[in-house]
């Protein structure tokens, strides 16, 4: 058989494997139990479409009576002309006028030209114990969910030839009332999440992951927040603290401070000021996390004793300076994704230090098949994968981390594979099968490796690696942030109220799914709404489908590895028995493809390690598709797969986007990867 024939056979076998027959378990003793369900499946329930008769006055009608239908005024007038006047009995032929309009709500009056009898109709019901109309409230909530706010809502209504929303001033006033309702539901959701976390931890001392985020890019944002998430199999938001450095009302009132001091003082006294923070924006994260720790006992009667944070924040230092729990020590858990990025940063620093300086072989450190940008990315990805696979065993983590370096350092005359694993090392496989092996395709020049060895000495020492033993990640936090930014885009400035609304809506969706928003509509408007429920069911089912599809893809790929191994073994045995020329061809290809198969410099990949996605990674045209995997950003909460170098870009790697970590290798010039060599630098085709 040719190499291409073998490849085709493997692909066909992988496609033929049904997802339902794939049984993959973890090899890690601490997480050896088979996963019962995925994160979103633990949070939300798949629902079927509702029966239309549940909201229809007539069981034979397919029109939900609590829904809205857009009808052009001309068609309404034509319909009225086909009816008879209830007063005079003649065919109606009169005029339609707007008696009152309030945003999207209007009161229409129909006057008969024969008898001047007038009837009126209201286009939307009134909310109980309020002067607001149902359609205006729903459009306002919808504007926040879509992240378009008042200006975007006005544009949408204009494009649809509908009346404009309520006035901006009243819209802002209603936002403050809306925030109170949304906060009550998000508080209820977070309290339920705390109870689940306490049950999962079997105690009141919890491990949480915290991270800060800002309303606009950079550290000069006027609004920011930090959230604490649980670290179980289905992470949820436990608490949030928002900080605002400005108040729109106070800022607007300054215009009349000199001309009308009395009115200015009246405005300042009567309004609820949004400003609650007056320090630099960069310190918002540490301030917010410290506040949440300090109130955990009074609010939930729990203690946050383990904190997962990134290595570049000052949050843990603030917790150490002002211990929130006397007599209890808070342990810092390193975010393994941030730790693995240090490999990339330090290699780039080393490359800049050497610059154009020639090494012992007379060449610079950078260039083709040397310490290029893509080789730096591959080394970082290999290091990150090693941490995820071996984080529960320091000795194994130490060996597999150095295996990355010594595998690259090996040559045909001087192989160094003492730390390698036979699961991925082509040299060990060849030694086992009694075949030849060529190190040339994947090895880096030794002068280059000698230059970067101090980086490995620093990061791969036992003291350094001890920091990532049992490490976790902040992937769920990033998924939550992306939900907030969908409803409060970073490129648009907003008030503190709008930013808070986005945060608390994101909590409800992240923790419990879109369908729970129906309870919010029911509380404010008095009913959920048929079309509202249908839409929320669709968003939740899309979220479940995306998560399930991604999981099935990874499980098939995992099973495909076993198929590949079986085909490789059969092919090797066949070649050994026949002695054909094809043996040399396949053996040569195996040597060239060693780096593709050496993807895991730790133990064999497991379902636990691969079962992750990130919210922002579902690049879809629909907002609900973008958020479909928000909480899937961590299935094991601390495991995260790695991008394939076939499609990876610098931005992707920096964001830690995820696909299966078995898609990449160290270097293989014959694997048809989409990297193009140009002038010593690789570019993605």
C-alpha cells in the first residue's frame, strides 16, 4: 500500500465511527470517573417547541394571542373598509388617526364618516402597577440583549418603518428600574450557584477563579468589573462587583452648576450616583476581588480559600496584604494558560537579545528552520499541552517538559530520548519496531537550542513547575466576559447603568441559560410570551448542539488516533513480512511525520483534556451562536486544548483558542501544513 492509500483508509475508518459508540475515559486517577454530561447540559435543559394552542384562545388557531404581529397601516385601513360600522350599520369608510403614541405603543382611533362614531384600540397592554407599555419594555430589554442600546434601537425602528422608541431621557430613567429587576434575578442565580458549589465541594471552603474586565479597551475605561466563578465541572458566576468612575447625571448637571445652583443641588441630592470608584482603572480588578472576598461570609456564609488568578495581576497581593479571613490562608492557584505563555515571551526576549549576532554555526538565531516565530509558537503549545497532561504529577511534568527540549536536541549521532514517551516519540517507536529513524526533519540546530536552554532551565525547573501542579485556568471567566461584551460592546462607551445591566444579564444566561430570561419577562410584563419562549428555547438548544457537536468531533478524533495506530501497526507488520519497496516509502513518511504524531509530550490525550471550548471561539454571525459555548470554556476547568499550527496565527495563540491538541507537531516539512516559507519567515497561506 502507498502512504496516500493508508491515509485514505484511516480517514474512512474515522468517519465510519459513530459518536454513540465512542467510550473515552481519563487516565488521571483524580478524574478517572466518566463524565456524565457536558457543562451546558448540566446547566440548561433541552426543550422542544411549545404547543401553539397554549397561548391561543382557539384550539384550532395557530396564532399566539399573546404575541405581536407587524401590520402595515394601509392594510389595516383596507381591512376596516371591508367591515360595517357598529353604530350606523353602513359599510365603514372613515379615517384612522393616532390618538396617542408612546414609543412603539399607539392608541388608534377609527372614526366613521357616516355617523362620526369613533372607536379606539390600544396596540399593547399596560403593565400592571405601572404606566409603561409591554411592547416598550420588551424592546428595551431586547436592545440590551443585542447590545444596540437606544441609538441602535432607534436605527432599527427607522429601517423597519416603525415609530421611534421612547425618548432617550425616559429610556435612561427606565434603565435604572430595569436594572433593579435584572439584579434581583441575577442575585437569585448566583445564590443557587453558591449552593451547588458548596454541595460539590462538600464544604464551605471553595476554590474560585477570578478575573477583571473593562467596558472599553485598555486600562483607561470608566467602567470595569470582576467576577468570581466556581471551579467545578459546570462553572457558574458566584459573585460580581462593578466599578464606575463617572456618573452621567453628575456630569450633565455640571452645565447648570453656575447658572442655576439650586437646580444643580436638587439634581445631585435626588439621583442615585453611579460613581463608586475614584482610583485608577488598572486597580479595579484587585479592589473588586478583595471586596467580594470580604463579603463572602456575610453574603453566603462561605470562604474562598483557593484563588485561581493570572500571574500578572496584583489581586493576590491585595488579598495577602488585607487577609479577608483571619486565621485562614488563601492559596493561589496558577492559571496554567498564563504560565505557558511565559515560554513564548521568554523565547521572544532571547531572540531579541541575540538579534543579528552570529551563533557558533555562523548564522543568526532566527530564520528558516531556526528560532522562527512559528517555531516559538510550537514550543509554547507543546509546553502548554505538557502542563495539562501532567499537572497532577510533578516528576512526570518535569520529565515531559524537558522531553520537548531534548527531543529537539537529538541527532542521528547523539539521540537524547531518555525523557520522551513512546506514545509520541518516533525514535522510540522505531527502536521498538526495529526500524531506522531520521532526526533531521524535526530537529533544531544545536547552537540555537544552546542559546535558548536558559529559558528551559528557568521554566522547567522543579521549583518553577511546582507552581502549576494541580493548576487550573480562567477559561470560564473569559467565556463570561465575552457574553458581557456581546451586550456591552467594547468599542462603544456607555453609562455605568448599561454596563451593569449587561453584566447581570450575562450572569443569568451564563448560569442558567436563555430560557430563564422568560421568568424576567414574566416578572416585569406579567407573562412570558410565546415567541419569547420559542426564541429562548432556540438559543439554548443551539448552545447545547454546538457543545455536543464539538465534543463529538473531539471524541471521534480521539478514537481516530487508535485507528491510526492499528493501521500503522498492520502496515509495519505487512512490510516486515513482504520486504516490499513500499516499506521504505512508509517508513520514510513515518520519520517525516514523527512531529505530527508527537503531539503530546506527556501521556496520551484523554477525554478530560480535550473536552473544552471557549465562548468567544464560536465565530458565528448570530449572537446566540457566539455565546453558545460560553460556559463550555472549561469542562474540567483547568484543561484547555491547543490550536493546530496548520491554522494557528499569532493572535489565535495569544488568545488560547482551542482545537484538538493532537493537530500540531514540532516541525515537519512534509506534512502539507499551511505555513509558507518566505525570506526566513513563515506566513499562513
